[in-house]
C-alpha cells in the first residue's frame, strides 16, 4: 500500500517544516512507522518518537532534556487518520 501524507514537524511548539511524504507499508501500522522513520532525521539528531494520539492526524512525540519537546503530526490526504484503513 502507498498513501500520500501531509505532515507538520515542530520543536517546543514551534512549527519548522510542513510538507508531503509518501507512506509505504503492508498495514497502517507499517505505514505510520515508515513515515516516522523517514521524518525523524529532519530534527538533526537521533530521537525516539512515541505514539501519542490519533484522531484527525497521527501524533508522535519525543522529549529530550537538552533539546526540548519535538512533535511529528501527519494525516493521509482526503481522510481523517482515525478512519484510514477501515473498510466501510
């Protein structure tokens, strides 16, 4: 499966990048892991992002004592994240 995702990256609540990325995977879980793996290097250093929430978009965050709080948010184009992958 492939799906275009819109994403927003922020550090300490300040958005610093927004764009599109193609998610690839055999399941929704694999696709979200793929996106997080590809976007993590945009923060310039190695962080461990944890899943926080899914509603209109997926939210992953990482906290670093020296560098602060970091967030990756993304959603599939044209559908809310919590509805993506659900057969109607």
